[in-house]
C-alpha cells in the first residue's frame, strides 16, 4: 500500500532566506526588532542626519593649507564657497601640530621622544603578546618603520635617524628570534626613557637601577629566613638608603671618570601629548601592582595591615583628583627637606599613581571576592603558602575577572591627565589649546583644536579597549 503523503525523494538543500543571514538579519534583530526599537532607530537616523547636515558644510569648506592665520582661512573660505560660508581652519593644526605633540620640547631634540615612544611599544610587546612570537616581531617591525618615517619628517635623514633605525632593527631581529629577551628591554625601559626625555648624565639612571638591584639582593638573603614580607620591607629600606645617601655621590664619581651625557631638558618644556603619555604610562604601570598590594592588604587577616589599607583606599577615593594635583603642586614641597628640588612632573606622577592605585585596589578586590572559596581551599590542600597561592592560583583568576574594570580605570586615568593644566602644566586639551588660541593670528578659532585632541584621545582609548576585549577572549575558558 502506497502512502501518498509520505515523501520518497529528498528535496535539494536551499540557501537560507535573505532575512535570516548577513547584514539584513543583523539590521532586523538589532535595529527593527520591535515597534519601540524601530522608533528609536528612526529617531537616531533623523538626529544623525541633522548633525551631518549642519556640520558637513563646515567640514567640506575646511582649509588645510594656504593659510597662516584665522583671517587667511576666512578669506580662502569666502573665495571658494561664498562670503556667507563657514569652514574649518585645519591650517592651524598644520602650523601648530608640534606644540600639540611635543609641547615646547626643543625641535632639534625631537628624535629623543620619538625613539622613546617606539621603545615603549617594544617594551610592551612581550607583555601584551607573551604567547605570540609572530605578533611581537610584527609589532616591533611596524613600530620601527613608523619611527623612521617620523624621524625623517621631524629631523631629516640625520645621524640620529640612522642610530634610532639601527636600534629598532636590532630589537626587531631579537623579537623574531628570541622574543623573551625583550623582557630585558621591558625592565630597563623606565630608566632609558627617563634618560632620553630629560637628558643629563647617563650614570644617574644607571645608579638608580643599582638601587633596585640592592633591593633584590637583600630580598634574596632575608626572604628565606624571615619571609617574603620582611624581605621586601628590609630590601626596600636598603634601596631607599642607597637612593638617598649614596646615589648622588656614586653618579657624580662615575660622571667625572667617564663623562657621557645628553643635553638636559627642563620639565617646563614638556607639554602636549608627550606630557600626557609620560604621566599616563608611568601612572598606569606603577598603579596596578600598588593596587594589587592594597587589595590584598584590605582582605588581610592582620588588623594593622587591613586598617591601613582600608584607611588609605577610602581616603584617596574620597578626595577629588584635582585636589591631589593641587597638593602635588603647592603643598608637597612643604613636607620635603629645605632646598629640595622635587620636579613638578614627578610630583604629579606620584599623586596620580596613588589616586589610580586606590581605584585599582577596589577593582581587584572585586575580582578576589568573585572567586569561590574552593579555590582558596584547593591552594591550602596543595600545601602552598600565602604568596605562592596568590601568585599561582588566586591572583591570575582574579585579574582575569577584573580586566574590564582595570582597563576602564586606565582609560579614565589617561583622560584625566588633562587636569594637570590646573597646576601649570601644558596638557594638550587645555594648556596647549589656550596657548594657541591666545595667539592673535588664531584669535577666534574654537572647534578645530578640540576635535584634533579629542580624536587622538579616542584612538588611544579605543585601542586600549579593543586590547581589553582581545585579552578577555584569549583568557576565556568557560564553555557555553
């Protein structure tokens, strides 16, 4: 008996409907998934259209060259688009870009911050891509090529360009063969950057580095006998004694014996994004380990350690950053010995680092609190002591959970570097922009410098955010 309603031949597979694939599906699900979302989408499209319609003539009539003042820009716009037209005066950026980037750093020494910026990426490469040798080599190579192009544009084909290109070529070769050796560059970068940016005798940073070697040696002797906490404390005291009592004498002796120095640059010459990166990178790199220690201190069973950590965190988080900056500028000098010359940028870095460390401590504490109690019990079952458990089991998981909050804190810290203008430093947003607008030639310009500075801030912060997402996906071990 044959069943007419039973299919005997299978139909050939067909492509899914167009409404279920590609861009059409994404638009349907994300923009027009319901009446309310449809209304919001249409309102957003209308608002975006109005903004573009209002700003496009101003952008389209923009003047990029053939103008050395605001009056020249207005004349060019009037000649090209009519007497009543308006247009952006991007020629101001072309004329003053060096102030937005370098502040008042001497032009003949621009090769030093450019080389320092390139070395920053080389130092970060083995940390950001520790398990990807190809990415480390590519990053060093691309940064090296961009650095050479910047040096040629800023300094021409000079001996400094050749020297910097040789350094980057050697580091790229190391990255392609033995990328782990770049960790030495990571450790030495703070001292190299300090010497390149501020100049002076090379022995100052070298002797300062010896202080950290003293700390490591003392820790190696004391820690096995008295524990890591006492070892770190005594080592830190020994390093401070070296820096305060012996460093200046040793560096002066070596400088007299083997004189080698770069031209010194005062801190008041720093400005623009050079200043923002100096403060931002220094504060970010120091505040994270300090925040981890504060988070561990706040969760400690030792009453004194916990009380001090809680008091420090709550006090710093309860004070605005601008107040701490004024403290760095005006009050900190009163607590130092007489005739002590404490650099303003260093004071700002210290206070901004403390401010960021308090917020990082709370973010890391949230990651520690999110871990189940079984992780701590597993570490105890393995016979690990406190610091071994934190280093091998607890802290890697807590930091993975805390990545979004930590990166958010870093992004906020980098944007907050613009507040240093209130203590007399020429940040790119307010300090340099105010100086440029005070020039009678550019009197009346308004939006262009803010758009330029905002664009660079967006690129940097967006890059940090994207790397955060990459790191989260790489460390994601759960299964849905």
